[in-house]
C-alpha cells in the first residue's frame, strides 16, 4: 500500500459556561503548559514526546506522509469567541483545501467546546471539515475523557476515540488509537458501523476518577480483547459545567456490523447504569477538612483538593475560602497553589525578596465564585519568571509558562501558611509547581491544590491523606444546586440526583 497522505490538526477547549470570563483569540495564541498556537511543520517539533494526543499520532504515523496544519488550545474558561472559533477552524479547513490530494484527516479535539454561536463546538468543526473533504474521506478525531458527545460529532466523523483515564495518563495513547482507527478505515471499502448512547445522568468531575472504584473496573474493561468484528469502544464521562443540551456521559462503539455495535453500546450503557449508585460526591466542609488534615499523623502531607476552583475545569483559580480556613484554623506547615492573581504577583516582584506588604489576595469574581478577597500582611519569600519543566506522569516534559510568580507567607501569629501566586491560570497537578518555588511537597504538613482529580497522579503517592473540599468556586460539583437552563429534560443532576426540569429560573447560588 502506498504511504497514506494525512492532514493533521488540533483545536482544543473545555468550556465552562459558568466561568466568569470568556475565551478569546489571544488565549489560544499564548503558551501555558502546552504550546501556543502552532502552524505547519513546526507542529512536528513542538509536540515531539509529549503526553498529548497529536504527539501519539505523530509517533505512530511516522511512516505516513503527514501534512501538519495547525494546533491550538486555551486554558478552560467561558465560551470561545466567534472570532477565535472561526479563525482557527478556517485555518484547518483552508489548510485541508490547499493540501492537495489526501487519504484522510486526523483532528486532535476536546469534545466539550462551546462557542458564542455554537453550543456544539466540535460538531460544527467536524461539519465544516466534512464540507471540504466530502462525505467519504476518512475523518478521525481523538477526544478528551470529559467530552460531551453529540449526534453531530458521531455523524460527521468516520470514527472517534476518547481518553480512558482520569487523571489523563493515556492522552498520547489515545492519539495512537486514532491512528489505528484511521488505518482500519484506509483498509476498508465501506464505512464502519457505529452506535452511541447518552446516559440519563450527569457525573461531577470529582466522582469521575478512573483510579478509584467504581469506575476503575468499568474503564479497565475497555482494554479487554475486542470480540471479532468490533473495532473500537469508548466511554466519555462528560463535562457537567457546560450548560448545553448534550452535556453528560456517553458510550460509543464501532465495528463491522450494526447489530454488533448496538449490542456493545447497550452493554457499556448498562455497565455505567449499574455503578451509578457508587458514584459518590466526597466533598467535605472547609473547616472540617483543615481540622482533619492537621490531626493526621500518617507520614507525608495531607492533600486538600480545592475542587470547585480548578482552573483546569474553567474556574478562576483565585477563590480564598480554603486559604481563609487554613489561616483561621491555625494550620502550620501549609502551602497553597496556585492562586491566580497577576496584580499580587506584580506587587511582590516590585516589593522584592524579604519585603513585608499588605495584599488583598484573590476573590476578584465574587458573583460567579462566592468568594471575597483575603486581606493579609505577607512576606515575599521567593520570586520567579514562571518558567519551569513539569515532571509528573501527566505533564512530564511540558514547559510551563505562568508569568511572574511569587511565594508569599501569610503573617499570622497562629498559622504558618504559604501561597504560590501566578500570573497565568494553571491547575496544580504537578509537584514541580511547589518545587519550582522552593517548597518541597514531602516536607509540608498540608498541601492545598486547586485541582479536582488530575492532582492524584502526582500527589496521591506522597499523601498521608487526600480530602476533597467543599469550598466556593466557578466549577460546580454539587450539581443539584446548579442553575441549569439548557440541559435535556429529565437528565439527572448527578448520580441519583433530581431530574432537570426546564422552567422558571431558580436563584443563582455559588457552588458550595
């Protein structure tokens, strides 16, 4: 067989429609922990050896004739501007149109993008690409574990595959699976049969970990040998902070017969329905979490997860509820990361090392987060330009670019609490965040991280205890308290939760 000629591109965003700020073109241009907007042949170098789907695809398809077009992502936040959506989608479509004869297209997408004019961002991207390549060219995409899968996405793509771990250990492996699907399609004269199901309930991210029961067993089953005739099967757990019609869990199967893939989709759906009662939301009160952490006598730090202020789920990463509880609770040997507050970082850099200054930290979006600024005198203990290399299982090798950073010690007679402040939002999922600022995580008594589940990959192995904290933020995990407007009628708001009923709006409440 001749070397397949394949156009490749990526466009990723996880959209939290409850976030206090939107996502603009500039957010895709700049780098954070992943490269900024990258075009053409530069894609090959930028994504070599990273745990990102397009990296896995590039490695697997090294003997193919690849035509890299563009890759762009932005930190999760509110709706993507139409300007950014249209410009980047046009780069993909125009690049395909100008590429000459192609045997297929691979797209590194997320699956939970919401644009100003398109609730189903990926469905619209795939529709536009399909309009360029025609109905028959193989078009394969990889999706994030939290994808909100839609009929348009399934219809427009020849095949889709989804991360199978949360924390996301297998991002690059998912790119390899996309290559395998494309190879299967290139060797066929007819399209694959496909089947999918939408589950009748939402699952908060805090209950979606695949390293813990009950989902560990469900997802382990995805890697079991496929029955003859089946080609692929996947589960997308959904992204509930997206108030759209198609939010929620889905299952997906591909194979050589419609009957077989329908049966497999039904089996996966039944497996998820069976574990619904075990998908518990483990949040505990801030003050109780601090008390339990300080009472823990096991070796290693107690890790407190500020799950509802996770920037990796579109939150502001600047709420102060847990910080305040640590100080008020007299916590000692405690460190918090990352508090996103560029002005505070700038003030610390201007004051210099050793300076003692008054600051009002965080709490800049009280209406969306239910949090207020934390006013305190602090000592500037360390400063950085925000450039460091991640070392953990998820982001190892990625180059963080977080702008001016500072390590601040809260000056309080009964507490010893340090705060890592950044100029760019970044989910604290890697021990390198603390170490870069001169804090050895293993030597702390308490680590407070603004993350929901990803932190488990790097932090759980050293933790004396892990506690998920019910503190305000713009990434709601108590789904029965969220003011949804657009969901499917009857969709349960959390496992075993009440059904969504369209009607008069309930009062808006912060997630707490």
